């Protein structure tokens, strides 16, 4: 893996940082959180106009046909700016899945995703029964389409969706099915869940939702593989968002240690705080390199299951320790709402899509 960014990626990074610093400053983020919105008003349309939403989508669908690694450069910058958005899930998850599926019936949907006219939110989790077993909504095939019944929990930014890419269990034969469900369809109920973080999780209930045959994307083994690939990309994208956010936190922590004075000298002169900052740097570089390696393998079309699991396991280990040290250096100042560190503390979250995600990632990382 070449760890150096190429000229195009450097231009992406520079332009993204300039745009986000101007259009999504901390004051905007605070206003979004206070209002309960999922992301800054108008931001999604701006991202579509910039071509970011279709960056990695096929050119035939109105995208730019660039690599997943190029997309991750943008996602890292969005994390650096602490942008509350469903950009990573839509671009790395549902958008690329629909493009990979190659369903001609959904070419228009994909074009609308690329332009920002449609927000296609992935709904893959299902729910759990009383015994803790996973349960997907059921898709019953009818002569003129499908009827969906069931629940998806923890659908990130579900309240912002115009459509859902819904994973379901096909009752006519074993296996899964993927269907595009418009959010305004009768029987679709979205309930926002309480959360202190930016991912705005929702509960998606499907009650006798009737869909035409054109809603169908694929089923059986192809559907399972597409969801697996999408989850892998989403996990790596979330790790990349965390890399960007933690980069800002480290820069801010070092700057604070230089400026804050105690006993007549900067607190950064105390050896223990120097060690804290050095440890934070080492942890961040471990997460950065493991995440970039996984993103590179995905971009090259190589098997990246183990590499993505390593990056995710690293994120689960690094994030709480890293943020703990950042707050140790900042003291009480870091937990005040007025300080920007508070925004990042409630933005960074390790990836996960199960009850025990760390265990799943460790098992995959240790497999040969």
C-alpha cells in the first residue's frame, strides 16, 4: 500500500476542509443539535452539487466513478469538521450497494442519490426477539409485488430518509431480500430514539407495507453478499470518520497544553502530559494506518474482511482511551458544552452492527 495521497486526493482534502470550515463551523453544529435535525439544513443538496454524493458511484448512474479510497479521504475530512451527517452510510453503504447490484430498475434512484435529490438510508439490522436472536422483517411476495412486516432498530438518521434500502427475509424461499422502500409509503413508521451522539438512531416499523415489484433489488446469496460488502464499507467509513475527528482532538489537545498555564508555566511542560499526548499520537496512527489499509484493499478489489475487522477492533480499543486522555489534559474545561471538545466527544463512536460487535470483529481479525 502506498501511504502517500496522490494529487487528486490532496485536492479533495484541501477543498473539503475549506468548504466544511466555512459551511459547517461549530456554531452550525450546535444549532443542528439544538434543533434536533440530523444535519445542517441545505448541506445534503450542497454535497450533491459538489459531486461528493456520487464520487464513488458508477459514471452511468451520474457518479464520478472514483475509488472507495478517494471517498474515504472526504469522509475523514467530514470527521475532522465533526459534521453530523449520514454521508458515510449513504455513500459507502446503500449507494454503492445499489450500484454494485446493477439493478436497471433502480437506475433512476441511484441517479437521484448522486445528485442529492434522494436520501437512501440503509436498514440492515432487523431486531432481536426475547431470546436475543436476530429477526428480519418478512417480505411476502404477492402477484403484483410484496408486503413487508417487521422492525429495523438503530437505523442511523432514519428520520432524514426519503427512501430505505431494506433488508428482509423472503418467505417464498430461504434467504434474504433487498427492497427499496419509500419513506412516505403507507405503513412505514419512523420513531426517533434518544441518543447523545450524532448518528440519530431511529426505529423503523413496517406494518403491512405494500410495495410494487419494481421495489425488488435482489435476494438469496447475492443479497447476503451485497449486504456483507456494504457493512464492511460502512464500518471502514465510520473508522475513517473517527480518524478525522480524533486528528482534530489531538491537535486541539496539544494546543491547549501549550496555552494553559499552571504553576507559572504551560501544562505541556509537565512530563506526564507530554506522555499523554505521545500516547494519543501513537493510538491515532495505529487506527489511521489500519483504516487506510482496509480502505485500500477494498478499493483494489481485494478481500478486506480481516483488515476491516482489525480496523474496527482497533477503533473500539483506541477511542475510549484516546478521549479519556484528551479529557485528562483539558480537565473540567473539556466537558463543558461551550468547548468544542464536547462536540467531538459526542461524535466519535466505534462501528458496530450487533449486540457484541467487538467480539465479532476480534473473531474475524484473528481468523486466518
